[in-house]
């Protein structure tokens, strides 16, 4: 038998393409005879008369089928009549055919609908039910209409006022479905906007698409004709479930009273997934507490259940300091106790979400209270220790000028006490001062000046950043210290600054001594690299320039000057032309020579600074950290020209260019290589931008890298270097660093 | 032929110049780039700035010495501006926050405390101080020049129109720019029936003995009214203060022009019911009548009343003008019982007669010396007593004429300190900076700072700056953001922000700007009640007392934005705002409550990490990031990193902030890196892409 039905359905499908999605559909297809028979039964029918099926109608039929399931619950049968096969007078004829659906009751047409109006399940259900409940659900538009309904209902029934902006939407359906069930109990009123809403306290009518209010008219006395009933709004979306819950809540008592622990209280609210608010009452304040509870309950009605707990009961063991508690819905949710000072706080507690989030907020703030700046935090943790400022001189506006004039060398640290870096460096600064004292260095005075107090001095000295360290010598312009803010660097700077710069050498012997002999050895600890300027005579125009540069380099390295005809000897030896500089790295290291043809001291300084760079540019600074230095401009130059030629060649948009370079780099490394220092590349291309911190991470060999890791820092570096390819360091994990230039050692 | 004449002319000119001013011929004119009218505190302050920038200026003063207002006023000779000498600090800028009398100069000791050591100095010390100021700074003041007429010059020269000032001898002074610092001299008067019976504050006797056992009615409830009341409190029998508005206490309103506690003894005697009192009522509808001779006649008949009649004879009654009108016809000089309010209302508060009625209603600007072509309009606020000026204190409709000092108070009337020495000394400086740009192309002085230094610098200003502190809500520091650095401009008039570029000569970049303002909270709270101060930094926006507020804009607010700013706000709604929690000691240097929230705000605005790092961390970041944090870029990578010592290293490690583990490699995965920055970090990297 079953296969036969299947065949029939299959046939039907193939013939009329009225393919139903499942066998369970409640949609009945009527024959003419069937139709007339049913009409007599007095039941309600929602019937569609159709002929041929086009896609639009197909969609409608689909919706009609779905609605059949729903409407069956309300005792309404949904059916369709195929007019091609059956002919029913009046319905299967006429122009409107195909476009109309009819609702029958006892053989009479109750209402006909356009298929456009009842376009989907929600629309069908809502419209059909609205028609069926025509007598029970009142439609109002003006305030007067509502008032007349209210007057009629007063003392008898409560009113449920629903608002939907458009009929036929899910909200309308939910409302109608509820009305169908509760129509006897409550008076349902429907509005589609207008002045009625203003009465309900809606400010922006146009933005409210749907809403529901419960008007407590049953309890209202009939005598107060003019007053409208008090109302409670549903503060959630209009769904059947929400409306149901809401109506249940409206039925629940406003305030319940109990004499047990809050966790023991069992109310309808817990089933309805609504939080409970407990207020604790004392015997002598019961009356007042009831009033408070009532007031609160009115304001929170529909959102929260309110329970007044009598504290005096022996079953109640609540800490006395609390006067309220709440319990969120859900199995096993904890009772949370709080202290509330006024009603608004309670209202706020439940305002947006029914779940208060106060605790979380507190946590957030708490984490914000923690300093996340390592320097600030470490200084802050040290706040218990007061700095021992005895070792340094604390200058004031009155003493500053005399102090810097008196001593041969005065080093001044300008600081502000709210700058953590200043205060961190202050500790190292004091250490330097102590170590100088121990070393019996008497001609150097270390001083500090608080710019927070002596603001005039700092303004006059044009201090623009904190901390600033300057070296003052009588009758000479002050010299800024630009090295690392640490004990060792500062110490070296001070020691080097005490040397005359440049050292004037008068004989070849002295030159040898300066480069690798006694003179070198004496200062090797603080100046492992020395620079010697070679000029053919003191009359050379380059000599004053060199002297100027040497002054600027004071504190950085030891600079010598040999201006004599005999300088030619060295020039020949190192195959350079005079004037030139020799950079010596002591007797064991090699000595490099560079020709000079620079006219400005600044240029010369940069030139010498570059020449000073070790072949391995990594410098172990402060004895602790590996330092990365600015790299040789010549070496960048190669890269720069490459990029520029690429730029000229490609004539592409800037970011395409970037992609291009990226691709080149990737190809070069042939793996997940990171293009090191994209910033440096960036800077060479973008001339206009300020060049801040242009750095190339210098030429590391694996050996150096790993030694840095082990020896110089207390923690290990993130990557262990495995080996070096041509210009790539290969690391154990994650990263491969591309050095954008040749390794100097190769 | 020509040369001898030229020579003669040159000689003549030289001769003329040799003679003192008085020898000038009647019609000769003198020209100055700047004429400052009045050698009061504002005029001298401007004189100092003009002299410092070596401008061609002259200060014209009608009296024989500076600050002559203070030779007369305050009548009872006590200045109520604070002269606080001991602040426990030696920071000059900070100390100016508590020195309300001194003018600005570069000399550290040119302060009022050299003349007077009193907290509330004697009024005579102020002109003395001003004389000292003129002398030590060598300001060019011409005394005895009483300018009676000011007109705009008709000829339009390419340099602007200029003004012509005529003095009492008919001498003309032509000025390219006129700076009006004439102060307020005209007593404010209200016309009502019998106002001729009223004595003015300017002319009352100051000897308390003159008020012995007298009942005194004072019109007004300001400082001058209370000052007068206070001086006669021990002699007068009854003092009533009458004016439309209730008394406003400076310590409640934070406005120093309201009643200062120095003068408020009468509040005590009023509230303790000791015969004195305050009454509110309109001034226009009252009338003062004298009980005169007709009383005498009647007293002859009714002997019983004689004693009381005598007592009341010649006394002044306060009544209402409407009661006088109702009496027969225009003959209001004859006072009958029905003319007095007590006849109609037997418990009328001011029913008892007075021996004196004193007007203490303040002063107004003297508009009369201005010709129509040069007269600034009356201000909208301040009851029209002051000239209306633009946000940069130029008269409305009178280009090249600026109003300085008390007369310029209409900009911040009843809200800030622009009407007082301790306020306008800063606005004068602001005006001078505007002048420097407009007439000499010197843009507003600015300091270029690295972004990593901005936080320290802001804290420095917040902790010491006196200008924004005194002129709260009116002058503020502007920080022009320029990527890795910024330009810091001090004390710009906030209301002129829409015209920022044309007034300061600085251009805004696409990075936007920050404005640092000090302001009081907007929520009016009980000044002495509980909860008046906020101490939790997370609730800094609820601060009630003076506290720093930072506004961040990505572009300049427009004129329209300015007009539609929220009520009570000094500036329109910004893109981001940061309140620094008010501080009891006005020291904003706490790492947790002040520094860190400020840093986070700056990070938010600048989209960059502003934290400081030790060298080790920077090293790590440099190797693992394309772009290490700013602090490392500007410090460590320039060989200027911070090396920790052992102790601090320990602390940082304990705090768990130092990257010590093997895993964390980039800020994005670093657990110590705050969440809220990851987004900022993302935008930074995308910015890099675009830059390229």
C-alpha cells in the first residue's frame, strides 16, 4: 500500500509540481464534493483556490502548508482547492482567482485575504486569528478609545495592550496567539501606533516597532473615572514565550513575604527565568519596609520578583550588614548579598540586563590599577626605600650657577620626580657618584636638579626631556650626555671627558704610543678604540675642523691629533692620502685608515662615529645588554640604490612597491623569513619623514648572539641561533633573520 | 638749491626732537605702533611685553602715577587679592598660583611681596608696587595725558587703519594699534525715584564714627557693599543690604568676583539675628523718599507724636515707585503715609527709615571717550557694562583695537578670573602673542617635544603652570601632534580655537591636537558637604574641584562647534576626553592615579605604546618586532636606553612585567601587553603599510 501512495505522490509531483515537502503536512487538498461537505460542518476553514502554479504561488503554497500545522492548534483547517480539476462556483471563477484566500465559518465567508497580505506563516496566523478574535481584541487608535475600554474594564479585568507597527509580522502573531489563549481572562487591545503610545510613556513613537503593556484595571477602583489604570511595560521582545512569562508575572503577587533563607525561597519567578530580589526586614521597620518593597516592586514589575524576608525568624541567618540580596535565575545560582542605599541603585542593578555585571566591572578597574609599565612599576615598588642622596649635590636655582662654575667638571642630572625613567636612572646615577668617590676622583662633581621645583633653571637650560644629563665645565658650553642611562656608560663618559680632546701628539713615538703603546694601554679600559687624525701640517685647513669634532666626541672616545710632515709615513703605510684618520683597536686588533675630505665638524663627527663601529657592530653595553647600533651608511646605500632602481623601474603605487620588496625578500630567504627592519627600508624610501630610530640590527654571528644570551643577561634570549648562512642567521624556532647586507666577516 | 633746505629741515627736526614733549606745537602729532591707554596693572603688563619685544610703544596715563584707581579704591583700603608669600615651594611659576597681585616679568623678585608682607595688603602698596614695576623694567609711560577722544583714522593705510587719540591739550597721538586698558571707572548707577538722595561708594566717608548709631541701607551685595558694611559694623545701628540677586559666595561659586569670605562678617550678624540683614528686590521699581517739613507742621499739632516725629524727620524711607504714582498727581515730593509700603503691609521688611542710603553697585566701562568710528559695542553679558570683544580680546567691529584688563572681563564674566590681576596678566600675554604674529610675523612660541616626553611635560605643566590654573576654562595649553613629535603651545585662549592657525601661526597636522585645560566640575555640589571631593581615579570625571582635563580633537573645532558646545563646557565635545582626578594638594604626580591613566589616554589618542622599557626589553623588541615601541626607538636604538640596576631589575621581575619566558615573542602575544592596545597596535602597523 505504501509504495502505491508514493507513486501517487510522485505522479502528483511530476504533473502539477505541487510537491509537498513532507508527508506530515496538514494541508488538505479538497475536491468539490469534499468542499461542500465540509462547509456544512460549521468548522473554520482557510481555503486557497488555485489553478496553475507559478513560482510566486509555489512559495505561497509552501507557507500555507506550514501554517496548516499551526492553525490546526486553533481549530482551523487549512485547505486548497485545485480549480483545474475541480470547479466550485464563485470561488474558482473570476479575475481575483489565484490571488485570494478565504476564511470560512459554517459555510460563510468570514473574510477574504490577498495572498500579498498573508505572505508567510506569521502573516497567515496573525491575520486569521485577528479575524477570528475580531470581537475579543479591540483595536484602538486614540486615547479616548483606550479610555473607554479602560472604563469598561475597570474592576473587572486587566487589559493587555499590544502595539505593532505593521500587521502580519511575528510580533503580531505572538500577540494574537496569546490573545487566543488568554482572551477570556484579559481584555486584549491592539494599536498600530499613534497617541495611545504617548500615553504609555513612549517617547519616540516611530522607533518603537512593537510593544506590550499590562494595564492593571482589575484592581483599579471604578470610581476614579478619569484616571487611567496603572501599567507595566514588557521590556523584552514580543514573542509568545515572553508574553506568557510576562502575564504569569503580572499574576504573581507584587511582593511576597517569607521567613526563610533566600536560597530556600521558591517562587514562580524561578521557573519563569526571572531574578529574585530579596529585601531584609526588621520587626520594628516592617511597615516601612513593606512600603519600600511595594514601591520597588512597582518599578521592577515584570523584570524582577520581590521577596521581603523577615530577619527575626530563626531560620534566617543573614549577616546583619546586608540589607538586600538577589538571585539570578538558573539552577544553583548563588544568592548575592549587597548593601543598597537608595532605590535608584536597585533599579540600576536590573536596568539593562537582568544580570548585574558590577563584579566584572570591579575586576576590570582593579586590573587597571596595576602599573603595566616595567620602569614605572619597578620604581613604584621601590617607593619604600628612600634614595640616599648624600652622594650627589642637590642643586637649586641659587646654587646652580656657582656650582657649575666652581668645579672642573660638574655633571648635572635634570629630573622630575614623576618621571619613572628619571627616578630609575637616579639610582644608577648615585651609584656612579659613589664609585667615583671610591676611586678618589675629586675634580668631578655629580649633582641633580629637580625641574619640578627649579623650573626657571630648567627653562633657561632648555631642558626638553627628562632625564637629561649634562656635563658642565667652566667657560665652556655644556655637553649633553647621550649614552646609555646606566652606571657603566656614564662612568666611562665621565672618565673619558676628563681627558683632553684631541690629544696633541708631537712625535712619531707618541703616535705609536697613542695607537697601541703606553698611552693606549692606560685608557684601554674606557677607550678600547682610539682615533688619530693625521695632517701634513698644523696649517692644514682641516685641523681646526678636526679639533672641533674632537671636542664634540669628548666622552665618546679618545681622539689624538698629529699634524706634522712625518704623518706622511703613516699615510703611505695605510695607503691613504692626507688628511686621514687612523682607527686603532689596540696592539692586537687591526688599525683602519680613512681619508678625510669633510669641511664641517658635524660631518666629521658622524664620519668618525661610523669609523668607530666595530666590524661586529654589536657592543656589549653596560656589561649587561647587547647593544644595537646605527649601521654604516655605505652599507645602507647599496640597499637604497637597489630600492630606488626598483622604484624607478616599476613605476607602481607605493604599497605595490612594498609588496614587491617583500616578495623579493621572501624569495631570498625561501622560507618564512621576516624581512628585518622594514622600517629602515621605509626610511630610505620616504625621504620626507623624520628618521626616528633608523637602525639596522647589526651583524650578528651565531656565536655572538648565543654568547649574549648566556653571559650578558640573566635570562635567555628567545631564539637559539643554530648557524649562519650567507647573510641569514638561522634560529632554532620561529624566526630567521635576514641581514640586509653582507656579513662583514665574510 | 634743494640741499640747503633739506639740511635746514633736518636741523629743525633734530631741534624739535631735542625738546621735551611740552614744547611741541599744538597741532603736532606723535606716532607709535602701539598706544596703551592707562597705566594700570593691565597696561603696564602689556608695556612689559612690548618693551621686552622691543616694540615702538607708549603708555598714556592721565594721572601722575600708575594704578591710580587703587589710590581711591577699595575705599576701605584693603586688597582682597591674596598675597601668599609662603607656599612651601620655591617654584616661581607655581608660587604665582597663590600670588594674585604681582605682574609677570622675567625678574624673580619683582613681586608685590617686596612691598607688602600682608596676606591682604593695604591698597596703597599696589600703586607703590606698580611704580616699582615701571621703574625697574624701564617702561615708557607718559603721565598727565588725559585722552578725551579716540577716533579711527580715516585714511586707510596699507598697514591698517590706526587710531587717533586726542588729549586734554588737543595733542594728537596716532597709533597703529590701540590697547585699551582704562579699567572700570564709572560707577554703575540705577535711576529710580529719589536716586539723588543716595550716596555713592566712591564718595562716602570712610570713618566709621560718621555712622554712629545710624541705620544704613546699602544697595548692592557685592564685595564693595560688604566691605562698606563690614567697616561700619561696629558703629552703625542697623545695616541692610538690598539688591535683586541673592548673595553669591566666592567659595561656593569659585568665582573670585563674588563675595569673598574676607568681607562677609555681616553674614554672621545677619544669621545670628543681630540687626543686620539682606533683602532681595528689584532696583528699578524702588524709590527713596525723605520725610521732610510737612512732618514738622503736623508734629506741632499732635504733641504726643512729637518725639517720634523728630526722630523720623529728614530720614530716608524705602518705598515702591508704584506707591508714589498712586498719590495725587505728580506731586511726589510730598510724602504721605499711603506712599509708604508699611501702610499697606504692616510687616514690610524695610519699613524702618534709614539715615543713609549707599550705592555699591560696581563700575562700568567708560564708552564716552570713543568716537562712533572707534567705539566697541556693549557686551552681551555683564549687563552691558563692558565692551564686547572677540575671543582674542579685539573689540568687535574695531580692528586693531584691543581691550585689556578688567574691561575685557566680558569674555569670562562670572566664570573665571579675567577681570582680575591674577587672571588678566595671562590674557594680556596671550594678546601680546597675537600681536606678535599679526604685526611682526612671529608665531606663537612653541616647544618641540618628542612624543615620549609628552606625558612628563603635561605633568610638569599641570603641577606648576599658573596661567591655566588662574584662567581656568579660558586659557589652555595646545599640543599639536605631529607623529613622533609634537609642538607645545602655552596658554592659548580656548574660545579662539577655531581661528587657531591665523592667531598662532601654527598649522595643524592630520594627527590632530590635544588641549590641556584646568576646570572645576560641572556638578554643583555642597562646597563643604560630604562627597564634595572625588578620590577614586576611575571616577575622575566627577571631580568637583579644579582639575586638569585633556581634550583630544582630530581636527580643529569650527566656529559652529564652539557655539553649540554643551552648557558650561569650555570646549565642544572632543573625540576623546580625559579628566585627571582632582587632588587635595594639587599635586598630580601619583603613578597609579595620575600618570598611568594619563599615559593610557595619550596612548589611546596617539595609537601608540608609550610605556618605558629597560634596555633588555628594548633589545628583545628590536629583534622580534618590525617596529619596537616608541620609547625604545627614541631611546635605546639611539644608544640612550635605560639600564636597570640590580634592585630595580628584581622589582620588575617580581611584577612579572619583564619578558622572561621562552615563548613570548611579539607584543601581540605578550601577556603583559595590555589588551586595549592590540587594536591600537594593529592600526599602527596598518599605518606603516600606508606610509610605505
